[in-house]
């Protein structure tokens, strides 16, 4: 029984050391923050409603 416990402890210790990994420090990749691009022109916010109003007036 004592030999079985010693053998199991030796296998467990060997398996733990084998899966420990490398001693190198992990390098983190720099995060890239991309801001949302604005519209091509700032006048597009009022241009489309202006065209719709002009079409509505022309239809009357």
C-alpha cells in the first residue's frame, strides 16, 4: 500500500511539472482603439430633409 501511495504521488508530481508551462513572461498585445468615422459631409444631416420638403412643395 505504501508503494502505491508513493508511486501515485510521484506520477502526480511529474504530471504537474510537465504541465506547468514555460517560465517566459506572457506578452500582451497592445489594444487598438478605432474611433468611428464621421460622415463625408456635415451638411448631409439637413440636406435630405430639405430635398424631401422641396419635393413635397413641388407636388402641391
